[in-house]
C-alpha cells in the first residue's frame, strides 16, 4: 500500500529525503491505530495468553492489510492487549518515538478512553499513564503531544456520556486534552444525536473535531458543522460531491483532515488517483494530510506527504506550506506554532540553498 515513486527519477527521490527530514504536525492519528508491529510485539510479550504473536516477523504478516474486516480484526486484537495502565503508558510513549523518527514535532492523538475504562482500567490511572507518556516523550524526543478524546460512535450514547464525563470532570481531565471527537462507523450513526455531548465538551473549552463524510454523504459533514460545531472535519471526503459545502468550508476556513491511504484501505475512495484532494484544493478548502491508523494501513505520515506530493504536484516549497498549514490549524499555543513554523522555514531554506 506504500506509495512508490519512480525510483529512476532523481528529483522525486530527493523529495522523499526532503519529506523525511521536514518538521511536521500530525492532526489525525489514532492511539490504538498507531500501534506498530514493534509496539505490538512488546505488548504481546507482556500478555502471552493473547492470540497475537509476539515474534516480530509473524507480526508483519499479521499486520499485512488484506481488507477492512482484517483491519478491524487487527485493531481489536491490539485493543485486547491494552489491559493495564502500564500498557497504556508504553503504547503512548512508543507512538511518540515512532512520530519523532518521522520528524513529527507536534501531534494531536485521538484516544478512545471508553475502550479502556470499560475494560476495567482505572480511569485515574489511565489519565496518569497518558500524561506520564506525554511528558516523557516531550522531554526525551522533543515531540509535543496533545489529546483528542473521541466517542466511538458505534457504541452509542452510553459511550458518549462516559467520554464527555472523562473529558470534562476537573478531577480527571488530563492537562494535554485539547479536543473532542467522534469516530467509528458513520453509516447508521447519525451525527445530530451527539449534539448534547459536544455542547458540554465545547462549554468546557474543548475544540470540536468529529469524523464526518468518510463513508457517508455530504449531509453528515453539514450535520457535523451545524450540530457538532466542528472546527475541523476528520476526512470529509464526500464534501467533494457538494459544491455548496466546498464553498462553505473554504469561506469559513474549516479544514479537512485528509488521510489518503486510509480512504483507499477502507474503500471510501477506489484509487488514489480518484481521491478528491485536488478538488478540495481547487475549491480553496484548507487541507491537512494525515495518516489515521498508519501501521494498520501500511503507511506513515511521510508516505502520506509523498502521496500528496504526487496527487497535488507539490515540490519542496509546496510540501513546506502543507506542513505549515497543519501547524496553523492545530490547537497548539501560538509560541509553539511559531517555533515549528520557523523550523520548517529554516529546514526548507537550507535544503533549497545552492
Ligand atoms: Zn480517523
């Protein structure tokens, strides 16, 4: 599933190297969905009774994407390996290591706390585990992490209530929490029913970033905008079918978090060449490029930048702009944004210097 640029084309090879070193921000990536074979191997060896192999080579096969049902299998097997607060800490900290290797300076990681608390992980210990990982990762890797707590839509209003409680209770709410999301399948999971939960999260100062229009039509995106007061949209792929919606997103500068490889893996879009990313840009919609559930879709953020470079015909300067857009529309504070923007500029200038 990895994007292969023509190996004989030297400028494109250079572009891969440029992307690999480019400081970046990742705004749409899931916690459990970021567990790489390396991390799963560590978790599996802590829980030998699980059906997940701990041998790294066997894990590569286990992870090889075959279809969406297989992705769900892998995802649920990894969920089953996260049984203790120490598992949560290890997963979170090791994800930061993988992000730092790709020069990701800032990431908003979507966490589904409901998956853990309903499996009897103590809620206080869960929050401490992610916060401990966040602080260690920032000190050791220089990667700043922030959290988005999301409602697993398929689990309904009970999960919504639990998620908003964990996100807004002053005794529990982690320092790194910045936003509130809605994930899971979209078909049959109407967005408007979650309005009261988003209202409470927004009232508590959290930013609204629901998934919408990934596997359903543009109406879901409208619902996310009007009912859930979305500030950014996760995917929003089907917005391309509605010119009025595209104009609205462009006018109000509501970004779409585009995850190209994920959209192919889940069959939301048939092929990369048919991906509407170019139509978004032509319509003036702000976009960011993201990796979603990278190891499970055989990708990473660097590969998504390579995909965007090909689909949008971007070179170094355009890719640097793309990276800066993600910084601009992130929920990082202004000094933090300025620092990463500056780093992107100086990296790009030194790369392009004769
Ligand atoms: Zn997602």
